[in-house]
């Protein structure tokens, strides 16, 4: 499952909204400093907390890395701390910071924060988002995210 499928699953199970691309993604909107259709659609929903879900392939120790962005509010910092705490209690390795800190101006998180909104970037290790081929390693993370979003 790519991160779009993960975001859609979480949205369905929590009554939230997911905005994902259709089909395989040919680029990464996080590297595009232009506003673009995707980021514009996010900005058209003010007042929401945006959880920008991404995946990383690098075999890092971490299962989850939370990007706080360039202008995190106290409430987004608190949300990040709660997520990391829940992840650690579930035996996952989680932290904030580089290389996925969401401070690059092209990130959805940075775009939302600069516009005055609340957002976090959640980077998920590939081994934690494969429910069909790796259900034993995917279930703990999915459980943590569901509990956190509830």
C-alpha cells in the first residue's frame, strides 16, 4: 500500500477526509514550490489540521518520523508528541526531525503553515505500510495512527 491507500484507509476508519492522487505518482508535490492543484485543494479547507502522510524507502531505524514544519504551533507540537508517545508505547521507533522535518518551502506542511494553518508531515517506513505482504509489521503502526486520529 502506498501512502495514498494508507491515508484513505485512515480517513475511512476515522470519518476524516483524505486527498490523494489517482494512480501512480510521477513526481513529489513536496519538491514543487509552486502552489499547484494539490496544495490549492488543501488550502481551500481552512480550519482543518492537515496530516500530510508520506513514505520513505530508506531502511532507517525509525518506523515513523514526524515533520513539524517551519512554523509549528503549540497544538501541532502537542499532536506530534502524542503520536510519538503512542508509537513508542507500541514498540515503534519514532521521532521528529531530519531528514523529514517538513521545513522545505515546497512541502504541503510548510505551505499550510505559512498560510496560517495547522499541519504535520508524517513519514512512514516502507516496512510499516504493507498490509498484504507484511501484516505483522503494518498492524502496530496502523493501530497507533487510528488511536491518535480518533
